[in-house]
């Protein structure tokens, strides 16, 4: 009976490690995007939160409203890319985790 508990523990540890790895991959997501005119560069994390903002020399010359709109648009594009990465990671995880959950312990 000890082998059955060992098998159960090994499967549970594999599933837990898979969840930890998923979280690490989410936390590692970072996307940097630059506006078409190269005046605004933003960086976002895996949940789309702004983690960096760089303005090129002359960015203030386009006016506050336009600059603000450009920052928001560039950040939105970066967030879309971050969400796409997150979705891809989630899809990979779902497939591999389903295999872990559905695997059957040995019966010998």
C-alpha cells in the first residue's frame, strides 16, 4: 500500500509544481511597445499594468492631449500583446495539467 501513497504524493507534487511554474511564467511576462512615431515607449506586465514609460526628446511638442492619447494607445497595444502571451501560456498549461490530472496511477 505504501507504493500507492508514494504514487499519490508524486502526482500531487507534480501538479503543485506545475501550478508554481504557471505562476512564474505569468510573473515573467513583460511587453515593451513603441508608438509608430517613436515618441512613446511603454512596458507592461502580464496583467497589463504599466511598469515603464519612456518619452523621446520632443514628445512634449505634440501637445498634452495628443501625448496622453498616444501613451494610452501604446499601453493598450502592449497590454493586448501581454494578454496574448498570457493566453498562450494558459492554453499550454491547461493541456499539460489535464494530462497530469488524467494520468492514472500504476496498479501493479
